[in-house]
């Protein structure tokens, strides 16, 4: 049910009501907004290191990138917003980024990968590049001026007041203020390629990608993502756009295996490490 093209398989065997009941029973709980005051930023800017760690578990493989200085992390957007997205290596070439992962939601009803139309909210370096019309509250995965990862449901006034410099929209939030959101079931999104971003209590940013839909790595559940991030000390974690969008560019190359049959997917937004 979380794939774009294969929902009909479930509907062959179950009614819409039965499917929704199953999904609702296992979903991540909404734990509210993260509290930025609980993150201790002292000393984090003194170390500019990055570390790439292999993730190898039963059923899937992937990578976690540790970024010691959260001030190096921001959101970058396609230069052709509203028309077409860009690939991770394109973003790296333009911005000079050392690392790039895919970011927030976008509208792609035909699944053709054009990737130019974001959803929710998109903020880059303090500039509001896009917001959905007709809504008052946005699901925010952002970074504030103190380089703290902020997760929550905020109005534009809240976003400005909190000094959120970079943000995208996706979900669910998997860990909020140290508490896991999935305590029953696996998150109800099945197994798939995954991308997530998190931050430890000392400010270190964690970027996770899990390969899927291929021999040797079928994919991970949201619970898998949550548990991996907790293992590496994450205090706040948000799920980002996964599936065919999942990509990690690091030091001149794509290090994971994007699952799109058309090759690496074009997207409107990315988290980058400068």
C-alpha cells in the first residue's frame, strides 16, 4: 500500500476497510514536536569529520553517515523548481557538497521521475521556496539557526519565530525527544528502500539510507530504521522520501544502489553536507 504501482495486489485480497484497519494498527504514533532545548550543542562545531558506516542486517544493506558538525548540513533545491528535479550528483556539483541524500515529498502522479514539484514546505538557507496553499500548519523536518534538527507541526509564524533556516516535509517522525514512535508492529509501511535523518543529543547529524527491491537487500521497515538510528544514539529521527528516491552521494560517487528502473531519480529537495 505504500508503493506507487502495486497497491492493487493488496486490494485483490482485502477490502479497503480491512486494509486501513491493518495500517492503522501498526503506524508510528504522533509524539508531537521535538524540543530543541534538549540538544546540547557545546563543542560540536570544533570537529568537521564525517564517517560512513556500512549497515548490514538480515534482509537489507545500507549506510549511515555521521556528520559531527551539524552546521555543515542544509537543504538544497533543484534549480528548476516547478519544472524538473535534479539528481544528487547534480546538486553536489552545483553546491560543492561532500554528501547528498534525497529530501522531502514531491508530486509525481505518473511516476515518471520529473521531480520538480515539492509538497508541504521547502526552505533553503532561510528562503521560503515553496509552501502548499490552503493549509495553515506544515509537517516540518528542519534545521534551525543553532543547527538543531527540528521536527514538528508548525505554522509559518512558528517557523519564522523558531529561526528554521532549512526545511522539507515528510514523515513520520520516528524518534522524538528520545522516545520511539513505533512500539507495536513495524510501522505499517512494509519493506522498501529508506532514507532518514536524525540527530544525537550532542548535535551529531545521522543520515541513513537502506537499499531495497534488489537481490541481497529487499528493503527495511520503518521499525528497522527507527531501531538503527536509536542504536547510533539518535535523539530525534524523521523518515524522508524513500523507495525509488533513496540515494546517497558521498565524496564523488553514488554509494548506494537506487532502485528506480529509470536510474537515479530526479527530486526537488536534498539534505547536503558542505
